[in-house]
């Protein structure tokens, strides 16, 4: 905790806030549209933004502290576009389950080093 307090500065906090504000405002319309396509209510959409804000903020704060380098995390804009294009046939609960499963699988592939091994076989100019 002492290291965190020593590294914490007003310019760093302001830069983090601006990064968060830009990140959340750029594709927030896509989040709202995707949620509406899946049948989410206004209160559910509001809770999504709270969850996204807390998740993005906490993960960015933790990763920046761990690696001693500014790290910004965000949601998947490509995933939102996919929901908007194809989501009308699915319920909100099915979409949330699919996103959770994809997130867990992506994390496992990354933590186990499988993703890195697969990328080694793809030419770097394509990755």
C-alpha cells in the first residue's frame, strides 16, 4: 500500500480519469444499442455501465500497479458490433452466458500459454 501511495499523483489520477471517460463515451451508444437488441431494461443497462466502469477502473488500476506502467482496459467493441448484427435471435441471459464463457476461455488460453503458441505459427505481419 505504501508503494501505491508513493506512486499516486494527481496528474496520474487525472490521466486515468480522462482515459476512462474517453473509453466509456466512445462506444457507449453501442452498449446501449446491443443491450436494447437483447431486450435489456433501462435499469439493466444502467447496471451494465456501473459494472463496466468498476471493472474497467479496477482492472486498469491493478494492472498499472502490478506492471508499473499505465494500462487501460476496455470492453470489446467488436463483440458489441457482433451482438448488434446478430443478437436479435438471443435472449439477454444467453448473451451474458456466452460472453462469460468466452471471457473464461480467452483467459485460460492466455494464462496457459496456448494463445502464444498459436500466434507463433501465424506470420507476424498478420498478427
